[in-house]
C-alpha cells in the first residue's frame, strides 16, 4: 500500500518547527490492534448514500427547457449579435478577438470561452437550418 508523506504548514503554536504527517491512500482493513498504520477496531465499511449537495450546479431538465424557450422568444442580445457577426466575418485571429470582446463584457475567462462556444453552436445550427431549407 503506497504511503504519501505530506508536509503540513506550521501553525502558530508550533512556531517554525515543521513536521510530517503520513497519509494512507485507499482503504486498508483495520487490524484490531491499538498500534500501527491500520490500527483500530475491526469494523465493516458502510456504503453511504450520495448527498444532495453533490448534484448542486447540475442543469435540470426544466431549467434547460425554460432557457431554451427564453432564447427562442427573446433572441440574442446586442453583444451576442456582435459576436455572431465576428464569427460570420471570420478573418485571422477571429477566435481571439471574440474571446477578448466576450471577456470584456462578461468578466471572466471561463464565461468568455463558454459564451464563444455557445454562439458558435448557434451559428452552426443556423447554417444547418439554412442548408436544409
């Protein structure tokens, strides 16, 4: 069984003395002995039910449907139309320009990249609809 040695940061009571703490990876059966790495009473590991907090942030069916309907009814916002126009005109380094524009509007890297991909998907859907019609 591999043992990882983790250096713990000294707290105020320990001053500058650092110490090492052994951490065991995986689950190892307890031996029933009071000393050693796998010390303690022999017990049976129970399967724990998943916590509801594990599903936090997951997109539900109802929310997805509501957002889809809202997008259909309201359409794109002006800055999204501008991004769509940038995608259509293309040119060299269009992706970077779109990213920089979206980042300025939305405030973070993650949101800008997600918005760029979202508008690209909308553009491809529109093109597919035009090709089919």
